C-alpha cells in the first residue's frame, strides 16, 4: 500500500484528517508525524514514505538522502524554502507546492496592520481599556490614508491584491518587483520604481515577496538608512526578509515610525527575549495572515489533491511542480 507521511507541528497533534483521507482514498495509508525538531526522528518517520506532505518541516539533504522510497514531496504552502530542491532533484524526487490559496487573507491582513498603525489603534485601545481615558486628541501625528505613499515590494498576486485595496483609500502606490509586469503595475494605478526610489518616498512599506537566496535581509541597516520619511514597515511575507537587529535599531532611532509584523526570523520566536515586544508602535501577530476557514480548507484540499493526481499519473493537474 502507498504510504503518505504528513509531517506537522505539535499544535496539529490529533486533528481530524478527514479531508485528506477522503481525497487520498482507501488505497493510501496516511500517517501523521508530529515534529519535535529532531532530525533523526524525522528521518525515521519518513524513511519508508512514498510521499511526504509537509508545510515547514526542514527536509535537508541529510533527510532527503535517507528517503529511499519517496517519489513526491507535496508542500502544503506556497513557499518551499524548507526543502532542499537540489537534493530532491538528485534523488529523483518531485516537489510541488500550492500555487495560491490565501491571497485575499494576506492582503486583508496587510491593510489591517497599516490602518491600525496609521490610526494609532493599539494606543487608543490601551487608553480606553486600561487607562479609562476617553479623549480623542490625546495622540498626535495621525494622517489621512489618501495622503500616504505606499511602497509595495513584490508585485505578484498578493502585492497586486494589496494595491487594489490601497486604491480604495486613494493612496499613492509605488511598486518594486525584480521582474516587473509594467502593464499590470500601471493598470493597478501604481508606479514602477527601484528599491532606492521606494525607500526614499514611501510612508508605508509592505513586503509581499517570497524569500530567495538573493533577498534574505533585503531590509537591512543600509536599507533603513535610505528611508527618508520614517515609514511604517509591514511584513506579511517572510521574517528573514528583514534584519531584526537592524529593525530594532531603526525603531529606536526613529528611522522607521512603526512596524506591523506577521512573521519574525524564527517561526517559534522567543517572545520573552524579543526587543520588539512592549512597543506601542509595533504590532505582532503569530503568522496568521494566511488563516481563515476557507483558506485552510483550500490549503488541505489542493496539497492533498496534488498527491492524488501525482499517484494517478495526472501531472498536468498538479498545482505546481517546482522540481
């Protein structure tokens, strides 16, 4: 019987796998493995798998070289940086990832963070709920959204969805993408620009790009130094796009006026030790931008259907091969 191993974090232990089982069918053995950050345990759990379903489990070369039966790794996310693609290719293992399932949720969350920071929502909330103070003009520096310039880094599906929402607020939109589609950028009322131009002019900077080997710490000390308008930084993409130590310094010195972060450098951060905690101008959410009932059902359905289509020889229906 074909063996599919589903590797998941501890919070997923014991969850209902009815969606996956109904798609895979009775001829597939589905085994859930709860990761404990031990590479040897991961190898032992996956060694006899014909297929691995995974989101963020680190499938390194060491792990992949022990997968003697594996023919497919189906990533239950749009990103696949946790998989050593070269090792998979060397081992003749196909890799697929979800093409799209949470664009609307991530774009909504990016705008939520922008609005909350621009309107000083956390501070007013504390003022009312904790200080019992009902005073409209206790804070200064609130700006109209339509007077703000939004710089979007990464103008794919999510970046474009953010731009559509920003249009509704009348914002000026700048867009940087390493492979820009000028027609799409113009159609969404944005102006194509360089990173230097974006850093110089943006009041809000939204990161909506994937993480690659070339853009880790894209926003570093040098980038913060180029930001002339003390912008708000929004990151609903990948934590490693920002040098966190440099961001803390930029917050301390006023190079940026705030940050809305759905992701940090670590997927399970040590919040007690984080220098981003306890700041009225920083909003942290626990990597939830993608999350809704609808998006999670799509996530499970697409990634598992990819497995079923692969096993049935329907390569043209797999959404989408990266190896």
